[in-house]
C-alpha cells in the first residue's frame, strides 16, 4: 500500500491523475491531506471537481510558522506510518507537506520514499521551497523527474539510482480536464485581459514589491483579472488598486483552465502556472529572478523579471516569436509511466 501525502492546491491536481493511474495498476493507496491548504476554494472544491480518492485522514494542520507547521506535519505522518504500515510514501513537489512526509518516512528504512517532480532547482536557497526540494530528493529512493534537466541536477548531486524522466503529471491533468472543462464561460469575451497570480511572500509581504507590481498593471492597456489567495486580501485593503484590476476569489482548477484559455497573457510568481501558460500557448511574465522551469524560457515564452515596475512593463511589451514545443515536458502519459514503474519496483 502507498501512503500519499498532499496538502496544497498543486498537489491535488497532480494526485488527480496519478491516483487514477495507480488504481488502474491495482496499487492500493491511502491519501492523507495535511490541511496545509484548508480554504474551501483551495482544497475542498478540488475533490469535487477532480474525482480524487476519499481522504483517509485530514491532519488539519492549517497555517503556521514554517518550522512549526513542518514539525506538526512530521508528527502526524509518523503516527500514520506506524498505524498503516505502508510499503511506500508518495510525495509531490516542494511544500512543507512534502518535506514533513519525507522526514517522517526517512525514519523507517523499510519504506520506499517516492518523489514526483524530483530534481527541480531554482538555485535560490532563500526560498523555502528550494530547501524542501533538496532535502526531499536526498531522502527519496525513487525519483520521478519532469524533464531531463531534473535528471541532470540530481546526477550533479550524486543521485542516479532509480531516477526516471517520465514527463510532467500536470501536463497529464491539463490534457485530461481541458477536454471536459466545466469552468465558467464568463471569461470568454472579445475584450483581452491579463491573468495575474501573485502569492509568494517575497512579493506579497513586501509593500514596495506589491505596489510596484500594481503600478505596472495600472500602466498597461489591458484589464487584469487576479484570483487572490485569502492570506493576501488583507494586504490589498490599504492599497490604491488600479481601476482595470478585477479581484476575484481563488479559482478552482476548472475555472483556472477557463481563465487560461480566455486570457491574452499571464503575469505570475507561481511555479505551476508558468508551465500551464506555456502549454496553453500564452505568453508569461514571471515576477521572479529565477525559475525551476527553465525550459519555458525558450524564445521568451516566459520572461523573468524583478518586481520593478519598469522591468515588468518592458517584459509585458515584448512580442517574441515563439515556437511552442508540444512535448517539452513529456507526452501526457507521465502518471501512467509512474504507476507502471512503481508496480515493478514495489
């Protein structure tokens, strides 16, 4: 039996396709929700939309300081491992839920630790996600990479056993759910707009950065739609927001697909949305000075920028000629390959 650990919105999307593939291979799975994301729009709606397996246990950790939150997750997962005695613990990405799961499972040498999205590196250790990735990779026994770049990063750190380049499971999800999208049609119009998602503390906890980003939006010609994370709403209440900025609640996955399909371009500091923008053939401006998804930078399909207003505007104004690569992160069968490999290994 595999104990799968999820706790944040992107992990629910990935698990939606991987859990299906595991079930098709006859692999038993218990899904544990740490409660790292607990708002209905960031958690519950995904179970309804994506057909995820029933939650075996919700640890209801909630928000907290980084160390305290990780410690609670570690403690909760350790107890579940003792209770369920899984053969493997499966982890996604780079959240505190991922790190807590890896640390807990590492204390049980008989358990296989599986990391999906292994080998990603931004080379910025001031980001908590970068520390989570590195530690999880070095504790894992089976590592699934989204591209050959991840394989190379792991090899440079001395990790080469049981490393597999399978492609990106989020590409599987986008392909699957785009075909039966039930998102809102309200975004389909003749009026172009920018899709904005800004949530990283480096931008939202810095009033200077946030003001600079909003000023760039104010100076653009396009309407901008921003699905705002609950923790960031308070920071916006004291600011002078651009008239063309439309604040909306956090988007469900289907709603985000609708927004992506309808928008003119994307401005973000998210990791996953950089890839989804590329797959949707939308230009992307990433308000960060580095990215784990370096492949998206080809032809300036994704442009990195600081939070300085003039740099953001310069990136927005670019009109690069882009040769979109269809299979940049695999061919949409990553989840199937993961399940097949795990069946052989376990």
